[in-house]
C-alpha cells in the first residue's frame, strides 16, 4: 500500500478492464516517471473523449456527431445489416474490408448470470430499424462464445417471422473467443462463408 494520491491512482487504474493490481502499479509508476507534458496530454484526451464522444443515434456505434461516419456514408449498402455486440467489433469487421453494409451495435450480449437480458440491449432499436423493410439480410456477428450464441439464437427467433434472410458468421472464428482479437484473414473468411441460421 502506498500513501494518499499514489494509492488512489493505482486503485483507479485497477478498475480498468484487463488491468490487475500489478499492472495498475506499473502504469502508475510509469505515469509518475513520465514527462509532465505527456501526462497532461493524456489527461486532456481522456476529458475530451468523455465530453465529445457519444453513441450514434442510428446504429449505436461511437461517434462525435449525431450519426457515425458509417451511417453517414451513402455508398454503404442499406439492405444488409451486420449486428455486433460492441463498437470494437465494428472496427474488427471493418478491418476485413469484406463488408459494405451497415451496422447495429447491441451494446453487449445476453448473459443471465450478469443480469443482462434482451431489455438491456439495443434490440428494440434494431426492430425499429427493420420496420421500414429496407433491410433484406441481417448478419448476426456476435462473439462465438456462450453469451454470443445465446444472443444470436434469441435474435434469430425474433427476426425469422419478418421474412428476412438471417445469417451467422461461418466457422473459422475460435469458439469462446472475441471478435476484436480475431485476425483479418480469419474474420474475412468467416464473413465470406457465413451460413443461414435454421431453426
């Protein structure tokens, strides 16, 4: 245990996802040794991010305006919608350069153990987007783990009666993994080989 503000810094850094006590301590001491200009720049960027970044009113992706750059891009195919769990998954899919449609970010996945059900996700907004009939295919690109599969199964049952083509990313992604950690080739092949979701 350290005194005062140093311990406060370690505690706050330790609250970040993926940062344990040792990592928090390493980062804290790196910041203490760093040039004050660099630390102030980091602090300013953190404040600016919280002040300016919001979620797209259409798809739920991160944006600096009301709509994200993908929703504003008129060259994107409005008939194909890729449903992902988080904004970081949009970045992973975009890196493949295989998808030219639009996105819908759910804001997580169904996880009863964590108290996350369909009502905590952007499912209602998804159904509203599909109401006008412009979308003909929905690609379910949730993570290939238990929560992602549960979410895809739930959405499939919800979307089938609408007469849409509902597809799921093909194999090639490791079961139990996260989209954000998949390399471009694996994720690209998964997109190319997506399959129809049958009951």
